[in-house]
């Protein structure tokens, strides 16, 4: 099958049973790859009522047809599971080199089930698959272990690791690869930890069949040339995602002090320019990437000196402004601690800022929290991160995320627990950006920006690339008055567009940030697979996958529906106190208007559940047939 390695590798860790199966052609035709494979496999194979941290949960790795090809930024890999953070559909993607290596070893997908009897690692060397003892590595940091495994096994192996957070089943534990690339969200690292797997190493020496190698070479060269010729290439690439920091602050979307406000006058100390000035040693990119957004550097702080990749924008936002850490070196240090412990920097930043606010408000005392913790204090943040990863002291409470922690603490602390569905909110404050608010509310994994990003449209009326926004002074001059009606169409369009790259197995940033044209992807798909699929046809597959992921959450979460889509109370009751969006918040009535419009356009019922008619329209007959038994219809 052109474009695919052609096999699925299944490992049952309980029985140590290893199976290699042909990749079904119909799966590739109907779901393309990556996120599509994850969603379809979870829908078909996840046993009902599975504990996300129990042996029955699936841990899935999947690449797409463009992964591992001679194309710009073709190193994306998708991970999936039932999410420990939300209890519903979960996926997370990662750059680096792992997905291509897995394909070269012969596998488009890896599916782990069961639980190893003792700490183990999985080694894939082409046809040779082994489960090896990893007890001596248990407790090691992610970065340290990757260094050691590379030394012991050789540079040719691509390595995934979990840190202590994954071992201790922290619900926002991540997977780390290539010394700083993470599959960060939904607690995927905890799922690997629950399976007693500390690391996965893969070495592949095979090749991937393509339909027209000569045309691929030509198209690939043309794609590299065209990316490099984009006006944003020399503007966006040097700072990477951190380059957006000033614009985000200018339009009043910069999460600050646990989302109490959305503007911070210290932003120039922690922006992309600060990274170049104070940290950066070299650029660092993923497989075949012409626009390396990783910035590898050295951070010196009062707590120590570290080498680290990052911080990228999300980390600047959540471990930086949201915790009032106003030195880029200190944010980079906290970033390093998260990477070594195996914590998602987004969720970890939100949890730390919530805990500090609880402490300030007297809801958690000094004895419980272990020390004075304050906004703006790196030592406070590091203390909390260490406690969380090891579930020590207050870490036992915080390791389950802000939603559950707030339920335990009570006293109104849920009002400022910033999450949707149990997944902590990522880097954009949007009380004056109803479209972006709706995107967070309806993201299929919980509050995450990567599923749809319409902030430029909301706050600057722009549909251009991120680079266009950054360089456009005009876009910051006046903010449009927020209107909640008419937002759903743009959000839905973005929810099909962005995840499409996760089906193809390629980075979206060249398209999103630089405006790299869709015609390239149509043509590349054709020369790789030998099949023609228009961009609109690909988008319709992405739409089908969206219906399926919503169905999985509706099937898995008792009482799932509209109330799971509400934003945090803070956004509905506390107007932004300062900055460009001063005075703005969104009312519950406006939230309901947003949801009504969105559900109707999606073909869902007023509670946000896909209807039988809608599911059948997308050929999801299995989902339509099983609806009556879904957990969403049970009393919560
Ligand atoms: Fe990786 Fe960044 Fe390049 Fe995308 S733009 S492939 S995330 S280095």
C-alpha cells in the first residue's frame, strides 16, 4: 500500500504476546492515518467502562501517509488513549523522529494493551520486538534516561520515555522524545506508566513504498523551495512559536496570574526576542523540517543552570505569565524540570497557578502545601512540580488536575480552576474572543488550542497566517466588539482544518504560520499514495473523525453533554480587570447561544450528542447502531 509501511504491531503486555497484522486498506482509505487511525481503533476496540489507567485501556501510536517522506516537516506522530484527564477521547501529537522510525521499522501503528508484570521497556528493531526489564531505570528523569539509552543502544534508536510523573500516574504526565519534544496532553504518559512501560525504543532500516518516487523528489524539492520563499520564513522561524508573545499580549489574550487578567506589562522580558538574547544556542527541528521552531539553549537561574529545548509559546504563557514568572531563564528552568519529571507544561502551569491562588486565598495552608508559595517565585513553582510528579504532600491532591483538586478543596475554588472537561486550558485568554472561547469549549480532548485557533479572526478580523498577524500593526489598533452569534462556522472550519495535518502525519505550522498552500498537500498525497483526494475530500474525512471522537466521549463519560462544554466560572463572572479587554467577560446566556449554534451546525442534539442521522451521513453506522447504550444517556 503506497505511503504506508503496511503493518500494525500489537503488543499485549500482560501475556507478552506480539502480533503483526496487515494494515487494512479500508482503514487507510476511510481514515487516512494518525488521528484517524487512533479514533477508529479506540471506537472499535476500547472495552466499555474501561479505567483509563487500567490494563484494558489502549495506548496507540500512529503515523500518517506523509510521515517519514522526503517532505517538509514530515515527522509528526499521533498518540491516543482513553484520557485519564477527562475520561473521554484522548489524543496528543508530537514532532521529532519517532513516527518515521516506526514506519521504517515496518509499522504504521503500534497498539499496546495489558500491563507488564514489572517495569519494562519495549524495543522495536525492524522485525525484532522485545520487552526488556527496565527496573533500574524506574525513577529516572525523561531526559536523563533518553541520554543513557542513546549511549547504551546507539544514536540510531529513536526513544520515547516517561518520567516520574508517568510512573506515578499523574493525570497530565507526558511522553518525551528527542530531548524536548513531547506528546503532552490528556495524560498519555500516565497511560504508558500504568502499563509499566518506562520507554520505547525503535530503530527502522526499511523503506516505505511510494507511488511515484521521481515525482515525490521533484514535489518535495519544490515544497522546500516554496516554504523558504514565504514572506514569513525569515520572520517567523528565528523565534518559533515564542514569536507570537508580543501580539498575544497586545490584543489582551495573554493568560496572567491564573487567568485573572489577560495583559502583562512584563511580556518583553519573556518573548521570542528574550529567548534569542538570553538562552538560545542553536535551532532544533523535527524530521525533515525547514523551519526549526525549537530553540535549544542554556538557562542560568538562582536554582541552577540547565540546557533545555524551549520554552515555546504555550510554556511561556502557562509557566510564565500565568505564574507571574517574568524572567525567560526562569521559565526555561521550570520547562526543564517539567521535561525531566515528565509533566505537560501546559497543565502543570495551570495547576501551579491555581494552587498558588488557593494558597493566597487561604484555602490551602502552609503545612498542607509544604512552604510559602507565591506568584512570581520560581522556587514555589519548582516545589509544586516536584511534589506533583512524585505525588508527595500537596502533590497527591494536585496530580489529578485542577478539576478534581477543586472538587476536593471546595470553597468556590472550582470557579478559578481553568479547564474544560478536566483538561487544563492552554495559552490563550479569550473573554473577548467568543470564537476562540467556543473552540476551547468544544475541543474534543478538552481545553486545547491546537484543535482550532480562531483568535486572529476574533480579535483582528484576520484569516491570514500567524506571521501576517505578527507583522500587522493595524491588527492591534482596535478590537472588534465581541458578538457571540455567527462564530460556529469559523470554529468548525478550523476544527476540520488543523486536525487534518494530524491525519496526514505532517506538521501544520508551515501552513498555519507561513501560509504554505493546500495544493502542495493534495499533490504530495497523490504522488505518495497514488490516489487523488481533493483538499475538500480530506476535510470531510477530518469532519467524520470529529463526529467519531465526540461519539467516543459520549459513549465513555456518564452524563456527558452540554454541561461538559462550559468554560470555567471565572470567564463568565469576572470581567478582565485591565488591558485592552478590560471589562469583558462572557455570560452563561452567551455561552448557550454559542453552543446552540455550534450543535445545530454539527448536526448534534441540543445536549451536544451526535444524532443517528448525522452519524449515518458520515457512514458511521456502527456508532449510530450502538448509541442507545452510550454512557451519556445514563444519570450522572
Ligand atoms: Fe517540528 Fe517546529 Fe518544524 Fe513543526 S515547525 S516540524 S514542530 S520543528
